[in-house]
C-alpha cells in the first residue's frame, strides 16, 4: 500500500491562509506587550540642512512621555548595505524631507504625536539638488562631504554625487556600428514607484534586564534587521534577537532598515516595550522607492537581424542615501543588454545622490528602468529591418549550452519556448498583421523579454526529525506573502517522503534559525530550497545510520521510502518508520536527527578575458531565469487612455513547486507592472513629496486589471535547483511597460519613451 | 481631554460595554480595546479598504466610522465570518483558489465579498469587480480573488 503523492508540483493553499482569512494572522502592529509604549518618529522638514540644536524639554515635560531619542543619543553609527553613509536618526545633517531626526515614546499615540510636535530642532538650510542633472552639475553641493572615508563593500570609482561608476565593456562597439544595417538611439525616462505594500512598516522592540533587545518587525530578512540595528546602535549582534510575525507585503521596500532602529533605541532608553508603526503618509515619505532612471541607449543590428552592438548610459536617482543603489545600478548594467547574444557592448551605470527619499530595492531591481529602453529598441530595429519582433528576438536570444554575458555558460534557458508559447497563445501573427484604421480607439499588441537571476549569496536549513517521526524545518527565510514557507515545506516534505502536514515550519528567529541573506532577488525557492533539499538528505543519511544499527545491516543497503520509512533495498517487508527510528535515536543511541546544510551561490564566474567589468558590486550571481510577456491594448486617441485588454506571460522557472503560488506571483507582478507602466508616479515639488497618500498615488485597483491574464509555465528542470526549480518573483513586473509601449507603437505608430504612460503623455505624443 | 463616552458595541454577536473618546474610530476601538486585530489599518483614510466591516449589513470603513456612531448597531468583522470554526463559503473559496498572498487586505476583501454575495447571490464578473472596487490588494493582481468570489456565488462552479 503506497498512495503517497509527492507534495512537489501540487498547488496547495498557502499554509497560513486559514489564519489570514479569519483575521487570526498576527502582523507586527497587531502585537502588544505588557506596559508597552507607542513610538513616533519626527521627520526632517528640510531637504538639506545642518542641525544646529535640539530642545526636547517641552516634549519630555508632557504628561505620558517616557523618552525622546535623537541622533546625539544613538551616536554616529553609520549603516548601509553597500556604502555605510546613513544613521538611523540624522546626525549633523539632514539630506531629505522626511528623514528620521528624532523619536519619542509615550503611553499612547495621541500623546506621542503631540510630543513629536513639541520637539524643537533648529536647522541651518543648505542648497539642495532634486534631480540627477542638478546633482552632477559642476557647482552642485556635495551631499556627503565625508564620502571618501565611508566604509564600502565594493570598489568603484565615484564622481562627486555619483557614488559609483559601474562599467561593462565587451568587444568593440565603435567598430561594430559600421557593420550595422539598422541603428536606433534614444533617451528614456522612468519614475519613482512606491512599493505600496499594504502593511505600513512596523516594529515592536522589548529589552530584557541583561540588555538584550527582541525585535518583532515587518521585514525581508531577520538577519538584516539584526545587522543594521546592531550597527546603527553600536550593539553586539548577540544583544539582538530579531523575529518576524506575518509580513503584509514588501517587494524590496522592507529589505533594509525601516523603523526597527528607532523602536530599539526607544526600548533601550525607556526599558519598556515600544511599538513604532508608520502612518501611510510617513511610510511614503520616509522609507524608500524605486529609482527614477534616465537611460540613453543605442542598438545596432545586421541586415539579417543579428544584434551586433549596444551602448548604454544609465543614471539612477539614488536619493539621499546609497541603500541598495550600487546593487540596483549594477543589475541595470548587467541586464540592459536583454537576454540576447550581443558581442559588443559598452555600458556605464551611475547611481547619483539627490536630496530626496532614498531609492532602493524594488521587484525587478534595476531591470524595469532599462527594459523600457532595451525592449522597445528591439522592436524599432525589427521595424527598420521589416522583421517580425518575435522572429528578431528568436534569432538573438541566448540558447541552452551557449555562453552569454561576459562568458558565463548557460546550461538551461527556456526563453525560446517562452516566446513560442506566448506567440501561439496570443494569436500574435494574426494580430500583428491587423492594422487599426481611422481614428478613435486603436488596438495593438506588443511584447518584451526579460532576463533575471535567482542565485546569489547565502542560505541555510535545519531539518529536525521529532520524536514521533514528523519534522520541523527552519530556514530563517522570511515569507513576505509570496508563499515561501509553503514552498519550502513542500520541498522538505518531498525530500523526506512525508506529507506536508507532517512538516512544521519554524518562524524566522535570529536566535534559532540558520542564516538566510534575504527574501529578495527572486532567490528563496532556489537558494533556500537547495539548502532544504541538502539538509533533508543529511537527515535521511542520519536516519539510515540509526536504522542500520536497529536492523543490523549496512547503511548502503538502506533506502528512503515514501511515507516516512527506511527499508532494505530489494526487501519490501524489511522497513522501519521514522517514528521508531527517531525514538531509538532520541532515547537509545545515535542522538536526535538534525540535518543541516548551508551554501553560498556557487555558479560559474564571469570570464575576465571576455569582458571588462568595473565597479560591479556583486560577487557570484546566476541561476538565470527568463520570461516573455505580451500585452494587447486599446488606445483611445481622443483621451489618450491606454486600456490593457489581456496579458500573456510565459516564464522559464525550471519546475513549479506550487503552480498555484507561481501563477499568483506572476499575476501580482503583472499588475504591479501595469501600475508602473500606466499610472504610478511619486511626484516631488522641490523636496516635498506631493502625493504621499493612496488617494493621490494611484495603484491598480480591481477595475484597472484586464479580465484575463494568461500565465504559462515553461518547465525545463534546472540541474542544481531544488527538484529543478528556479525563481520567478521579479520578471513578471519587468516586461509590462515595454510590451505596452510596443503595443501602443503597433496601434498608433507613436513611440512612448517616458513612464508612466499617462493619458496626458500619450495625447501629447500622439499629437506630436 | 474630553470625557470618555460610555457605549455599548455589538461585534460579531457579542456586546461590549466600553468607554471611548469621541474621536476614536471604530477601527481603533476594535483593534485596541477589544483585541479584534483582524481589521487592518492600511491607510487610515478610507482608501485601501483593509478595515472594511459590516455595519447593519452594509460595508463600511472602520477607519472612517467613529466608534460612538457604531454604538447599538450590528457590527460584523472578519473574525465573525467563520461560524463555529467552519469557514464561510467566501473564506473557503479564497483559500481553495490560492487568492491569499500576504493577506493584509484579506480581512477587508473577505468582508466586502461576503456583503456583495448577501446582496447579490449571483453576480456577474463585472458586478464582482464593482463590489470589490473599494479594496486594494498589492500582491495578487486580483485574478484569483475574482475566481474565488465567482465560485462562492450561487451561480459559481460546484
């Protein structure tokens, strides 16, 4: 009797769904602790100013106020994932409007807010720069006078407010232009997009009598929280325990510090638990956004459509602090060539400081800013050469077994299949031939391709077999709602031959979980998943060792059997269940079974003989993933409104561990992509964010979504991925804007080079 | 500070005798005074819908309703949808269709969908979208939410 079905490949509901739809799921702001205080952060009213004095006496005199902390109290402890250039509360200077300057803890929110208004900080205003042109002008004020002395985790040249200059050069573009039959060139501009996770940032910190602080917070990595809070307050990491309740979305916006340092500083100052939860307005103004980008690009192809050369200059508006900017600029530089064999490239990418909100990680991580340029230029080349845009792409996309960027060998690549699947599903060939006549509403269809990674940095896993033979999995990976807890349990259960409900998943906790770099870079299924498979295999090896003693046989003669049993090969009736083995190991001999694994991404390196890479801020990256997306639109020539009618999205994912979760991730990414393409834009009036509310910053609602989104999963198992799986988190957002721009060009003959493609911009473009 | 107002608040069939400040919102009182933290504060200005509750059967914003104004009325929150531990049809459908990701919008979405189907047991897809147009979700893209509500409706697939 064996009716075991492997959990891998099953579209089971996320494990915590029942809690989430009954209101029982606990998010950070749902928590409270005995004697808890409420903390409020005081933002900078200036975009660039020197702090000349503090008077906190009136705030402290207010009944119910427990403590005020400022940059003076926490000290000049700098943090930052790439450049240590900011403090958790401003020290000496403020560099954007909304920057945390002080924090106050009081008995309730009303009192804390009243106290915040009574904190009197004096400033001396400084000249400020609000875009990258002004920030790179010869007479621009330097935002960070001490930049040269900051600690950096990578080496790159810098130039005044340009914090890094990243270069990638392969072949010889100048020589290649002469061989091109078609060359296109253009400048593109993209906007700041707000993550707009539904749950505003929140943290609760509590200190014990030994000075150890526990922090529950909304985040993407408890280990990042531990690291930046330790750095920002000058504490040893062993004095911090960081835990994660449910997270209400993140999308990159909660990867680095939010309100955890302020909550911890207030807990330390008061000796009491303190919870800090941002208002939506403060979340908009204080945390981070996607980088606004300015991209100049030139692409050339031979008469037969072979792409020969691409030259790119990328300038990203990093805002006041570096945050993940060097990383984003590096990934933009890497992927601006698209998923194509192009032998001659010359790329330069610069993140530039300005006196605005810091820009940081956001789903796509540099990809969206360059995809609008790169993927629309491919269509323009196709147009010049009289080729179909999909045919042109198929001629140039990287294929399995080929080397691509900077000499990296590609074992698997399912992009051609993605393109063919989309082409067939959307009725491409017929729709591209249809020509919109007359004026009024015109239809068009466009497409874009996306490359990304899912392998980077480090992860670990611990699989413990409990006394009754069930298991608990601990990876330290934070589930932001995308479903990684469920997927990792499916992987673990499958590797152990158990059912999903026989594997429990531990809450990420820096005191007990193995290190996981973060829920970011589309990496958890691939990286943590690999660690889970290896840790489960380690547990199985230990189970076999104990079983060999019990069954008096050699370990090599034993095999893992579905349903949680170890048996002797070739002897079906000779087997013992995990429960008996685990009882033996706990109480007789061998010791509890604890399978472990830790790994760092170990794919092939770039080949320095094949290209020149300077200032690139990552070590090994890879586990490449690909996607192709098509959008059909209707353009109203009278109003300029673009209506997306249907989206097709095919993804090279290796293997879907949970097809329902993968579909959901793709659908959600597409809708964020529609927002980026059509309506979302953070707008600054000098230094002040003009639209810090969900009323004025428009994310897609249910009425803005096309009735049909067709997701296609291309499953060609990756040789290293867990059960063949790779990542999928980021690509779905990246291709939507260029696919829509291409569709609008198909419908109207007009090319849009600026995001978002709002009705007024469309109208302006249509009227020339 | 003004005098706290004594009110009697009936939530999910249970009556609570409370003192509230005149400016306290229903959302604040649910979350902070009677520990019903299912209703979420996503924007506190009536846009996101994560705080949606039913008051006398109509969907209302918990963040835009004063607690004192809700006194004496029948309030249903997400915690009141599952009766006796059994998920309601809407909740079961959201679960079965994998419509839930981070879940922060879901308490409001589930309340709005429940009210929609109570009012219109067999809505068209357009009516489903219209009924949920006051609830923002940033994870799902809404596709599986519509599928779930359609299947929970009287005309839904079995």
